[in-house]
């Protein structure tokens, strides 16, 4: 320990931030939006320790993370000091990501916890990487996870859709458009199958995935790496064709079209790939989740993009990235169905994402979507999302009405922007008159039952204020859950169409 | 680094917490109250890094803290790994307290920052001590600090008073009474002078202060320690008499009264002490701050108690503790006028305190003042204090009206509880009908000027909504700062008495 000094200028550690009042308000603007979007989409906040046992990250984090850990030890414990002196490693690590903590927490109480667990958290994370624009050594991260106890294809699809739509809900809340940022998604199993076709093995698969992940970042270097993986130029082109055969990469696609020979071979290759059962299953699962996600509000924001594979080892299905201006990843995540079991829990399907505050605040600055001065103070002081659900939406038992549950949930969670605000030239998301119907906390049931009594009990258990029972697009019953008498609790029939006079969102807003 | 394992149950590190949704809401209830009390009392939020250079704590933290640091290093840096292997110490430490960071941050920008800086922060802190009830290795702490650029006795008194009254504002907000918790304060210089009278020297003073600090915790052991410090039984009794000569320690006082001889000697000793200039100065400064603090709302909550000395080395004047049930310290702090200079800043008087979430939540549980279930969800969802000041209170230039500025600020910051709520038998602080006038964010000016134009400019710079100009207890002018025209901005004359029909608080609340 250095000796006491009389007067000394000490700087903050490299890659960390001192937040003065104005900086703090800007950060608060972002964390408020994170909380609001999560809560409105029905997620509940949790928190874990800032440091964990180093072992926790050895279980499944990729080498990239393991090499960038800040390690910690108690300076009071002779045993711990002895360990660092002898080995150069410490028993604890400042958390570099949240997922291992989440898996540990769920595994520890999997039996008692209500299902599904829809959890979010926002706090500091640490990576000992070189600081640069968008990357610090200490940053805030928002994590949102949907943990189910039901492994059916339907259950996984709704979880994936809820996760994707929560990201879009945040972007809309912050005034970003789908011209600013989009959500590209794929299924990790598709990429794995294709790469195995070209010779990837269990032991080399992660190198291949890392290669695909790297292509959009630097195509030229990636091409060189391809040769190192043993690919011929033709194989390289076929793979590029498959992974980047998207309207967003029309240049590559056009290249492919200019070479008829290659195209022929490509089509044969594609057919071969599409007959692999794992690929077929992944594609139909993606379509299923994508359809629900569209109902839940990601239409125009999300699209399938085969080249999304994500670096981390543990993803088992859906993988996705929110990409700003076609290049910067603002958020990323996916499905990790095997992870909770690794931490001693039961086999548990789960899906989630992380988003850092540094990249997001840079994006908001670039798009002129960060308030300042008085507007910042007012924006940060607005009432936040209600922890108590404003609405709990259930179908009336008719299967045809089930997609309407998602449509209405998306509308209520997003709110309805006012004509007057939309018609103003320089409208900004923080302005007081933005909404004619303010965003609400809207929940849906994940129970497989269609029994209305059971669904109502679910709503009551979650402390919902209003129950919304959907009989069709123009007939929705609203009930006040605080009125015990079923007869008096019914408040009338409404429409789910925001343009209708009797829009259900207006009816709820009037009563909140 | 341990190798990857297949399935493993890993526990959270000892003394840290996994917060599931219900736990998180309980913690949020506390952090919301911290933020509300700070903001209403005019403090602005800041934040610093979670870890700092270990050197930062070597500058001035006591040995108690230095021995309990969690140390950290980058596992990616060969130089840092080499350091820990060679020395068993690391370049970084998880912050054990906030004050050194605050001093560093102020020193780094002392020239540009608006004065005074009234700052608060709430976040995680770390100490490698043995976990026990009320003490964890990772906990949240609320820090509130008043940093001035004016060293006058008056400026220091108002800063001390604002700090003391912010603690009381929090307690009232949480529904605690002055039967549950009180704020005991003293001036470190008094204790130092007395102890020097009995032989304490520069080098032993901190041991003597630690001894005094320890007496209420364990009087029997403290008595033994006194002999180790070389005190005779008579000297011991005199010191006890001086430090604990309070109505709160009437037992000790009664003992003293039963021994006429000792009492005589004690009175002589007291007289001697009271002629030491530093003691006289400390006492008059305490009285000055205490008087303002009473106007600011601590009447019935705060009292002078000579035995409060605080353990940390850096206090230079006021020292205080919030004590629950006569024994548990819930918060502590004091004045540290030399600290910012130690970090390379200009000589800067400052005063502040810290409060942990663990002890506070235990206290709320014990007093049945923590909501649960639906009430907890509703309490946490209430709108929080406005970052924009609701009111900025200025005197009209007549010195006699200046104390009224503090009285009104205290009333507005506390809010007025409703008759209906008070008359209900089992009223709880989180109930919806608690206030007839809800608490507000009320600021006052610290400028020495009495020029109304300059004060108004100060209010405008701080984005205040309303200016309140005090002409007397029953004549207070209210002006809307958003109306530029001075003529139309005047909203009428009101009273500062909460019982009056035309109470200014009602007038402001109606317009917010």
C-alpha cells in the first residue's frame, strides 16, 4: 500500500467516467427509458452482485471475455493474497456480463419462482479492453431475459418475440426510427449447419462462427481469414452468398447474379442446405417467432439476416443484433437453452439481450435525440412506467382472437402519438404533448389454458388494474380488477383499433 | 484461470446479494426516497467509477478502511499481474466510500463548476469485512455533500444546516419519527481540545478519538482501554462526564451528581475547557448551524451530543450521526475542510454524510415502515421529485425575513400531511392520501447579495418554475418564472403558514 501523501492529483482509472450533474441526467434519461420499456413490456427488475467468483465466467463465457476480466480479491484475506501472489489470478472478477449471474440466480430458486420469469436489470459492467469510441472499461448495460419452463416451439416463439419487441419498444420510446436502427435476426443452428457442410467440426465451429461474425466488420481481412480456414474462392463465394443474400447486401447479391455459373451452384447448395432437418426446424421456428414479433410491433423494424451469428459460445437458437446506420451494433442477444442447466438448474429455455449505455448515447447524440438544459430536466422528471400492470390482456377462448392479444399489447405498450405532435415540424420524443394515449404497462398470459377464470386469476396475482378480454377487433371487454363484484367491474365494450372513437387505450387511460 | 466445467453450482460471493423482483422493489423504495429527499433539498446527482486507483484511498481514508479494501487489477495487463504477484497489492480498489472520489471530481473542475456544489450520489460500495446483521461486503450507500467556495462562518453554518436537514427530510419521508431516530451532532474540535487537555498528542489523538467513539458501543471495554491510554479513574470520569453530559445519558449524569467532589472538579474542568478559543469558536459555530438547521426543519430531531466524534481522520468541524433506537448508527458524516486541497484542488470547505441501505432497510422493517405486495408496487411507481426546482425562495432584502426563507423551504420540501391521513389509525407513509400539499423541490440562494435582480437571475439559471419573494410571514409574492413579463408573472400574495387559507404551498401546488 502506498504511504499517505500530502497533496496529489489522482486521475480516474482509464476507461471510467466521472459523471457531473449534466452527464448524470443524460445517463438517467437512458436508464429511465430502459426501465420504462422493460416494465411496460412486463419485465420485472432484478439485480446481482457487482463482482462474482471468477469460476462463474469460466463455465461458459467465451475466451474473449475471459481474457478481459478485471480480477478482484480481499486485501484482508491472507489466503486470497497468497493466491494472487502465487498464480497471478484472483478469486473474484468484476462482472463483464450479466447472463451467468442470471443463470445462477434462476438455478438457485428454479422451483419456487413463478413461471415464466421475465427479468431485466441495469447496472455497471467491466471489461479490461482498450477504451475507444463506444467502448469503455466501465459501462452500464441493460439486460432483458425471458426464462420459460416450457420447451414447446410455441412457448419459445412467444419468448423470442417478446424479447425482440422490447428492443423495438425502447427505440420508439427514444424517438429512433427504423431508418436509424433495425433488428437483424437469425437462428444460430442454420449457420452451424451450413458451416459444417463446408468442413467445420465441433472443435473448429467457434472459429468459423467468429469468421462470419467478422465479415461485416472488415470484409477484406475476412476474405484472407477464409483462406486460412481452408476454403477455396468458390466455397467462400457460396458462403458469402448464403449469409449475405439479403436485400441489405444487394451489392454482394448482384455480384452473384453476374456470375451465372456460380448462381447455379449456389442454388444447388441452397437446396441441399434446406433439406437438413435442423435448418428446416430453425427456419420454421424463426418464421413462427417473426410472425408473433410482427404482431408485437416489430413490423418494419426486424428482418431475418443469415449472417447474424453472435460471438458467444452459448447461443442455441435465435440470435440477433440491433444495428444502427447499417453498421454499429447497439444491442445483441439470443436464445441460450442449455445455460441454466450448466449452473445446476433444470433444463430451461431462455432468451435475452444486452445493450450498453455508451453506444446508445452516441447514437442519440448523432441523431439529435438527446434533450439538453430545461428539456432534459423535464424529460427525466416525467412519471415512469407503473410497476403495477395497467392492463392484462386475455383472449376469450377463440383461437382466432389470439393474435389480437399481441397487437393490442404492442399498441398499449407503445402508446399513441398525437396528431398535433406528429404534425409539428421539429417534434422530439421528450415533448410533453407527444402522446394522445400514453404508453402503458400491458401484460399477457403465457398459460396454455383458455379458461377465462384461470386467466383472470393470473391477472389478479400480478396485481393488474384492468382486465381486457378480447372477443374480436371491435369487441373488447374492459373490467376493473379492483372491483370485486364481477357484475359492476365490467366497464363496457371497446375497439382495439387506435383510430376508433371507442379505442380501448383511451378507455383505460381515462380511468388510470 | 480454472478450466471450463460441465455443470456446477456456484454461489454468490459471501456478503453480496441476489435481488429477486420483490427484493429489488424494496431496495428501489429506499433509493427512490434517497433521490427524492436529495432533489427536494436542492442537491444534484453525480456518479463516479465503481473502482478507483488504490492510491486514492491512501491519501486520507483511515486504516480501518485501507485494511478492508477489495483490490482489483486487469487480468489482461502483464504489468498489473506482475505487480500483484510481486507485492500482493493491486493498482485498483473497489470503492469503500465516496468522499475521495467526490474530492477528486471537485478538484478536477473546481474553476468551472457553479458554486456551491450541492451533490448527491447513490451506488454500490465494497468492504472486505466480516458480514453480519446490517453489514455486507457489497452494499448501497447514499452520499450527500455541500461544497462551498466561501469559508465564512455563515456559509459553513448554512451548509452544515442543509446537510443535517436533508437527513431529517429523508426520515420524515419514510415515516420515521423522532422517537425512532435522532441526529446527534458535535464539533470534532471540541473533542480534540478536551482530549489534548488530558494528554492526547498529534500522534495519539486518533487513538483517543477512536476510544471516545467506542464508549457507547461497549462502555465496559472502553473503561479498560482508558487505563491503557494512561488515564486515572478520576480523569476517566471527568471525560465521561464531559462527553456524555446530556439528557440522553442521564444515568451517567446522575452518577456524577451523586459525587459532589467529582462534580466540583468537573465544573472547574468544564470552565477551563470553555476558555480554550478553539472550543469557544466550535461551540458558537455549532449554535449558529443548529439554529439554521432548526429553521430548516430538524427541530425535535437534532441535538448536540459531545460524544459524537466519528472515526475517520479527515473531519475538521461538525460531526454527526443519525442514531436509531438510541444505539444503531444509520448515517454519519461531518465537515472536511482540508480534503479537496489534498486532492489538488483549492482550499474548499465541504460537509457531507453517507447512509447505507442495509441498516436503513432493517430499521424500516423493524418499525413496520416497509410496504409489501400491491402497496410496494404502488409506492415505487409514484412520480418522483422534479429535477426542475418547483420553487426558489428569496428574501426581499430585509434581514429579519431571512430565517423565514429557511422555514418556508423546510415546509415545502417536507410537504403538509392531510388531516384525513393523520386521523386514520394505521396511516402509513406510502398511502396515496398522505399529503394535502405534496413535498416540493425548493431551493434557496447562497449568494451573499440582497439584490433581488441578481437573486432572480440565480433562480432563472437554475430553471426554477416559481420565484417566492418573502416580505414577511403573511406577505409572500409568488412569480411564475416562465412568464417573461414581470408584470404578468406576479401571481399574488400569500402566507408562509401552512395553516393559513392562502398558504403559499397550496398556491404553488395548484399551479404545478
